[in-house]
C-alpha cells in the first residue's frame, strides 16, 4: 500500500525512516557519497558517480600541483639532483602502490594490520588513491561489487534460515 504521494506505508521511525522492527533480513551497507543507492541504482546514482569521478580527479590534479610546488621548492633550495630524484621516485612509487592497494580494496576487505603498516606509504601516495577512486567511479560506485557480493550472500543465508523450518514443530513425532 502507499499513500497519495507514492511512498510506501511502513511504520516510521525517527526522522521518517522505516521502523527497523518492521523490516526483516539484512540491510545493505551504505557507501561513502552513495548511501544505499548502489543497491538499485536509484536516487541520482549515475549523477553521483560522475560527480565523485570528477571530484576525485580534480583533487588529484590539485594534489599534483602541490607536489609540483614541493619539487620547485627543492629546486630553489638547490639540494642537489640526488635528493630531487629521490623525492620524485618516492612520490611515483608510493602513488603506484597506493593506486594498487586502493583498487584491491574495492574488491575485498583489507587486512587491518596490513592497512596500519601501509598507512605512511598510502599517505605519501595519496595521488594514486585519488586516481584509483576516480577510475573506479567510472566503472561503478567504489566498493559496490564487494558490498553487493556480501549483501547477496547475507540475503541467501537469511532466506535459507527462513525456509529451513518446515511444518509445526509441536506436531513432530518424538523418538522414544
């Protein structure tokens, strides 16, 4: 059933959201910038993907500008070619590793211990993470595939639990 404005008739909880007690089964986990629109690709999902891709690409470009200022600072300070080379190589390698780590994080849950040990490297290679986020946004919402697989698995387990019981247990014959 629905009322005049087309919204479903469900008991409302705080702030107009459906009452959690009235819903059964697992709920989709919200994604950053997308909420739960990734599930049915509704409520501006495509526009959000384009916006996230453009925003992260713009942030990556601005980050490259900041790195350029750092490079110019080293050149002005005349620290030498070796230090300048180390800075450029470190930024490039860390960005490539951060891209790969971020990209892999969209398809499987990262190990918290490994994540903590890689935090300095990911901080240095932030441009790679931004680029991975931008490219992934062109394909799907970043993390959508992982969340969809987990959600489908949870739904299947929930359905199995609901259909496992058959009949009235009080009518069941007891073995002597």
